[in-house]
């Protein structure tokens, strides 16, 4: 399996975390601009979903409290989040992006924590531990946070929505959304197949929404298709405790 984590970082970082295509040949999609994430549609809404800038690359994440962003554990593994950027972003070449996107507002990152059960792996997908993390930020008063699942809140064959700033063809850093279809789940992951689109490099940590609840965060996959999500309800007790601790 050509396993990859779905964060997107610049070429100075490890290929297993996803580097730009100029240096490692990340798969690009032939999907048209109207297809979404890799394929879907441009998304100018969903303001709670933003971009987490890591200083040398980025992930996606979702506001779940005025000062807390839900993302993936591998996004913060060995990285320090610089800020959370809210807005629709701006499409930039995967070969040349070098900072947070235009059309966004920055909220500084203050702390970060991965689920205590999370163990980084560059060979396992789905990760057998909970690839889930939180980032504490400056409070956001202008955006309503989204809710996250505390129990099984999806069904096999359910059509759910993925949102992220990851790779679409040869561009990144523009927020997109797509439908994906739940295929199965394990204790640590919710797995999907492509609907109108599929998540890709840089969508890491972005939400899978079944109904109005976040049931997973984009974790990993094969090539340009990232089909495994860190299962949020399995981490919900830790999430609630950490959000309370950061109030």
C-alpha cells in the first residue's frame, strides 16, 4: 500500500507526512474544478472549518468551542501549530504555496494536545489508535462552533460531507466540500469511499459530517484518496475533558 498521512507540508519535511508534489510526486487528480476536495465544490460557507498553519505546511480543522479546534493527531505530531485561519482561502499551486492563504482571518494557537491513546504510524492505515487532536486558540466570537459525535452517529452507506483545504488537482489552500459514503468502521476509524469527491493531502484533521455532527477527522489513505477518518466518538470523553480544562 502506498500509505500516506493527509497533512500537507513543504519539501523540507518528511515525505510520509505529505510533501509538495515537486519533490515527491504526490498524486494529483484529473477531476475537473466542478467535480471536489479532489473533486465536490468550492465552499464559501462552513465558517467553523478552517486551516491550521504549522509554520511549514498545514492541516484542516474545525472549531468545536470558541477557543478549541478539532484536528488529527498526526497534524501536531512533531509540529507546533502557529494559528487557525478562518475563511474560504485562496487556491495556490501545490508547488509554490509558502504560507497561510489569503481571504482568511488568523487566530493565534496557544496550546495543543493529541488524544492520549494516539501513537504515530507511517505504516498503518487506518491507524489502530485514535488519530485525533485539539488545538487551543484565541477565542472566536463571530463563528458558531460545530458539534461532535459522542456516540455512533452514522450508518453504513450513509452519505456524509467532508470539508478541507487540501489538494484539488494541482492546487491547495482553497476550502472545498464533497460527499463521501461510509463503508465501515473500527474502534478507531470511520472509513469511506468517494461520493462527489474524496479528501487528499492537506485535508488532514478536517471534518466528516454525518448530519450536523463531526464523526471523524481526515487521517490517511492511499495515493491521492484518503479514506480513513479518526473516529471522534471514541475520543469524545477526552475531548470534553480537554475542552473543559482549556476554558
